[in-house]
């Protein structure tokens, strides 16, 4: 065979490989289609569509008590190399040990050691003394065997990843409950009669779809005592009603509740009354 024939055969093989690769891409499911095919679309990731059987993979990932693959598998850098240069937080004693006061006693002993002269330190290296802390050992015994608390454990299938300790613990947060820090960030101050800045948009577009049972004063729940509707400074906007004056969400026209009692989290009320 001549070189020309061999070159033509090579081009044909490259075209076949390219066409096969193109065909696989055309037959590949999109991420949206793969999410629609499962009851738990949150487990679908962008690279799942390249699997040999994407639907089987998503089914296994959505299975109960399935342990996910650690997310650093796709990272090019070595594991935990991104934590270089980050200052490590000092270790804190558990509360049941810190309550014994041993930390303060050890601090006093350390200060005494620093105040010693070099001659005393040299003497103690050759003839050490058995130091005993001025601590009631019964208190220390009770701290471990009576008041010890169980440390926070990881759940089944929960793995560590870089920066996990810096993430916000959303389990402690509740939708609709504004903390003091969040109120300051929203420039609401400490006055419970100040409406949240997102209330007007909720009255216009409706309650958040992810929390259908959330009670929001001025939207589907009564206002706190002393508050009033209106567009003036400190006003709680306009309650959402239809053309007949009937409330669209819950019952924002109910009698006012005491300040602090109109916090989110309960079930939304029933049909609303008309505008008086």
C-alpha cells in the first residue's frame, strides 16, 4: 500500500471517531432532563450526564442512606492543600471541663513559671518537684462522670471537606425569625414595629414558594400590635387583595397580635376577610 492510501485510511478512521463522539454528545441527556427524571433533583450534578447509565447513577445517589462521593474527587490540587496559610483556631476546652476553672489555674501556674529565674529553672530540671494543681479533684471527677455532655457527632454518610468548619449551620436558623444581627444588617433597628424591607415584594409577588406554611405579618398574618398599613415611613405596605377586597394569602386583617408574637414559622391562616 502506498503512503497516500494509508493516509486516506487514517483520515477515515479519524472521521469515524469524530462522528461517534458527536453521536454520543447528541444522544446524551441534558442536566434539566436528568433532573426531571428523578424525585430528588438536588442530587444531580453537571457531570452525571456523562455516565454510562445516568438514570441508574442518579437512582443510586437518590437512594436512602446512600453515602455521597467526597466532593474533592474532581479537584486537581491535593487534598487539604487549600488550607495553607489559614490561621488555625486555638483549641477550646469543652464547657463541662471549663466550668471546673482548671484553665485559670493553669494560667496562674504558667505565669509563675515565667517569673522564675534561670537558676530556679535549672534546679528543677535536675531535681523536679511534683506540682499539684490547687483543684478539688472531686469537682474534676464530677465534671467527667456527672456533667459530661456528648460531643457533636457527624451523621451517617457525612464526610469532611475543606472549609466545612467555616460554613453557616443552617439547622439553627428558622425561616421568618429575624435575629438581632440580621435586623441590624437590614437597618431595621431594635423596634419590633419596623417592617422588613422584603415585605413589599412579598405583597406584590406572593409568599416564598419554598415555605408555603410561613406566616409573614402584613402578608398572610395579622400585624403586630401598634403597627399599621401604609406607604409612610414605618408603614407595612398594602395587604394583597383581589378585586373584591378579599385577602389572597391567609388573613392579614385579623386583630393585631402583641409585639414579638408575629414571628414566622406557624401554619398560614385560612381565608381572609374583606377590607373594611
